[in-house]
C-alpha cells in the first residue's frame, strides 16, 4: 500500500461514525442476503436510489464523511417485495432490484427493462472490492478531475484505472462514477481506485468500501440523488456572485487605492482577497491568525472594515494548514498533540522559520483552530477563507477538515454566511460552504484553454462551486489580449476571480485601455446577471445541479456533446463558449438541438449543428454567448457592487417557445442563514407559446422574506402583441416603452431591441397571476 493510500486509510478511520447498534431498523423497503454469519442489505432508500451495504456480523456500519451525517429525510420509497422461483424481487415504480439465489447475481435496473447493472461475487464486498457489469460501450464520467499542471487531454470521459483521491492542487475527486446511459454509482469510501472497462466497473477501496449506492435517471436526477446522499450545499453570500480581486503583495494603502480605482471607473468589485500580507505570519502570539499591524494598521481595530463596508467591498483572507513550531501556539499544538503525523517540521518558504501541519481530522484541533485571535480577525473584517496548501501531505480529507474547522467555528459565533475557496476537493466537502479553485496555474492561452475541462470535470464529481486564478497565477504577466479573454471566461464560471503570484497586479486598467474596456464590459455583464445567478444558488442547494454544467447534462443522448469542453450551460438559459486562442478570428461552436439566439447580435441559429462565430481579434469585445429557446432570464442594471441599490424593478428577458419552460426566481437577505428558517422569497415563472398566443404565469410566492421588489418588467421577444391580459382583464396599452416605464400601474407596450420586436409588460411583483399575449 502506498503512503498516499495509507494516509487515506488512516484518515478515513478517523472519521468513522460513532458505533451504532448492529441490528438497524431499515430506512426503506429491502431484503437481506445472508453470507454465512455476515449479510448484505439491499434497500430502496429513495424512489430512484438503491443502497447496497455489506454488514459484518457483530459490527456496526461505519459511514465516512462522503455520506451526509445528518441527511434531510427523503419520502419513504414505495415498493413491493416478492420471492418466487429462487428470485427475490424488490419492485418500485422507478427502480427494480432482483437477487437470483441460484446464480448469486444481483441485478439493478428499471422495472420491465433489461438490467442496467449486475453484481456478481457479493462476498468480495468483505475485501473492499466491487464489480459491476453493464452494457458495452457506455460513456463514463466522474471519479476525478485534473490537478493544476497535468495534461487534461482526456476531457470529460473516463476509462481505465483511475485513483479515487482528492489529489494534488486543483484536483477534485469522488468515489463516484456515472453515465448518460441512466445511472450513477457512489461508493462510501475514502481512497482507492476504480477501473472502467468496456462493460464493467471494478472498484477497490482502501478503507473497506463495503457500502454503495446506485442512482437511476438522467444526469439531473443522478446529481439530485448524489446531493441527497452526500449532502447539500449551504448558500454562499450574495456578494460572492460578483467579482473578486485577489493579490499577493499588498498593504492597506495600496488596497484602498485599488478599491477606489474600481469605484472611480465603475467597474464592479465585491470581494478583495488578501494573501500572506494580511497576517502577522511568522510572528509569535498567534501570528498566523491575526492582522499584520505594520501592513494593515487599521485592520485590528475594525477601521479598515468600516471604510470598505462603506464602499461595498468584503475582505477575505488566506489560511494555511501549518503554524510555526517555536511560538506560543506551536507549543500549545505540541502539548495537545494537534500535529499531523504525516507532516514533519520544516522551514517555511515565506517566513523562513520552522512550521508544521496540523491534523484537522481531530475534533480538538478543529475547535482550537478557530481561536480567539481568528475570531477577532473575522469580527474586524476577514469574512471569508481562502484555504491553501492542505493538499501537500497525501491526506484526502485534509482540505475538507480544515474548512470544516472554519465552517463550524464561524457558524458557532455568527449568522453571517461562510465563504471559502480550497485547493482540492473530495466529495462531502460541499456541505461546508466549500469552493474549489484550480490551483497555481500558469498564465497564457494554453493554460486558460485547459481550465475548461478542469472546471467541467470537477462539476462532474459534485464540485459545483469552482473558480480559477483569472489571468493565471504564475509565469509572469499575461498579455492584454490574454487578460481580456481570461476575464470573459471567468465571468461565466461559478466563482469569478483574478489572482497572480507575488507582486502581480490583476486590475483591468493595468493591461491598457483596449483590454480594460473588454474586461470591464464582461464584469458588468456578470453583474447585470446577478438575479439570474443568485437564483442558481437556490437551485444548486435544492436540486444538486449548479450554475454551470456540461452540455451532456441536458442533451445526454447527443454524441456531439459527449466530450465537449468548448461550451457549457450557464444556468438553464445561456450557452457560452469563450474565446481561448490568441488572435482567433473565427470559432466553430456546436449548438445542441433547439433554437439559439446570439446574446449580442440577436441573430438566430437552428441547433443540432455547428455555427461559425466571427471573433474580434483586435478589440476582444466579443463573447460567444447564446440564449436557449424558452429562456427566462432576470437582469438588472450593473452596479458597483451587489446590493448597492434596492432592486425595486426587475427586468426579465423572455424568449417564448412551443415547449414549456420555467425559472424559479429566488431571493433572500443574501447575508445570513435565515433562509434555513424559511426567510426567503421564491416565485416560479413559467411560459409557453401556443401558436399566436403566449401564456406566462407568476406562481404564488413562497417563503417569509419580503424583498424590495415591487414590479416585474417582462420583455417578450418575438412577434409583437396585439393585446395583453392579466387574469382575464385587459391591460392598458402605452404608446412606447418609455411611457410604460414612467407611468403608474400595470400595462404594456411594444418596441424594438437587438433581438427584434419586443412586447414590454409591467405587472406587480409578489402576486400570483396569469398573463396572456395575443400576437
């Protein structure tokens, strides 16, 4: 066994749940397969989920952190259990499991269809081995992504032997494999390997891996089930939907100068993330956890926080898994045995003094880590955590546990939402307000292009909150063109930020007026989409599928998107394919089935084919961005920061289609966890075209939160309306969009924009109503 495997095993054992009685009450309908004194429990834990668990005689099951220790209860699955002619059949509406006693085969699939999976040799579960047979040639995804530097030429598809690991920096891993053929397999284990053959899945888990789940359905259903079992994500604060500038090599004066530079240019900025500079790193008396008084003299007394609060900028700061040994805190760590066994004392590359890594698998270490000094730093302005370098010791859960310390610590003292970025990911971490960034990547076009498959592969294992060092971390200063294109790419990722190595600057105006103009436009476009983006915070928590996803999620049967990393969906309604080549003048983009509209030109394209996009190789102003038919996209005027002005009127771009579409608009206070107690606003917007008539519905609002929103301004693109009714009553017609906007009360008008004819309809928000356009 390798050192990495041994580390994974020791960490997994450290996370075993408290022993439970061996005679468990089944959570759902199922049956037991005796294996001598041991047994295998086969249980329908949800309508689309089969749980298969080896139970050794006299031993309680021992789940790892992969599985949510406090899952939300699922509706009890309905199924019938029939035993006949040597077959035990567990039959539900969506899933069927059959145990053939004579052949020793467990078959899993949909009722009335050929099995999707067959498991032989059930006793091998006792050795931590699993073998599943499936139909030949099914495309496989999941298991792991890519670290910061390895080639990512395989794209999204997975085959052959794959390690199950959190990996090195930038990597995302999970004991999870899935296919567009209609199923996913999750193993409850930490560290191991999965081998994917043409018709079989073989897994070996170093910590036992005797427990697995099968999810049936399309990709959305699979990831919904994955979230139900491994845990849902808390919401990030609303400001985290905006733009983040990170920098290494800065002091208080330069920080304020940069923030004022954004404000003077009206380039949106919501978060500034500080590297080593914010800390008293290398100093005694908890220097790793407190402000640097020389560089940030107004940090510790809260004056800097007050100034930045007035400018709408939040501060977040870097955290390291190591502390200095010959300090007060280091001696405390020695006295209480907080050190990680796999970490030896060594000189720190920044301070030059001896440091050692902490063992975050220990509850006492996690409790100590969020100490009085760190609490003071949080209270005086460091309101988010950028967790670096906890991937250097081959312990798969080190980053997860480090963030768990910060998540639990902050939630114990504050109702402000937790935000974090971390340098690798193992499934289960998402429960702790956990973002992933792709590590210390080089600058340049090749590195930028490679971030596409890194992002989409991470999402394919459940790491939905992903970001990167826009502009590239190392290798010097990006060219103006590279910077502008990187910003446009980053604007359509879940976590939008820039960063560079020591003394590198990543502000738009550093790269000249042409790059600044292109970058600022992309940042403002991102800011205008905040109502759309924030609604996907709710969607990710509710459904397990986030803001960004590969095209194969929505077109699982289209072979053209099976390994497509060049484009992705940004929410349900937008497809983006950023320019990632230097000097590119034309770009071929495959658009899946349906009708698509160019966001900037309004030009319409039939899907199911490749279109040619003409690139702006001189001004870099273009972003290949397409609107999906049936789109419902709420937008707002761009602000300098999220929440700068109360949002009393919300515009909604609407593109009616013959197929029904729906968008759940979500809002809350954006700051606290009050949404967990029902303090949110959720209103369903649905739409469908029926020939010359468009039916649009605003559902009854849900939740106890009352936003500032008072008016919907609905913009129906397509043939102009002749009449508009709401609830059967005729709405007043106005002569122009301007007249409608300045009048009181509900009404409508027609006009023209870049998409062609448009019908504007203004109605009151917060009410359930049905609106009909006659065209």
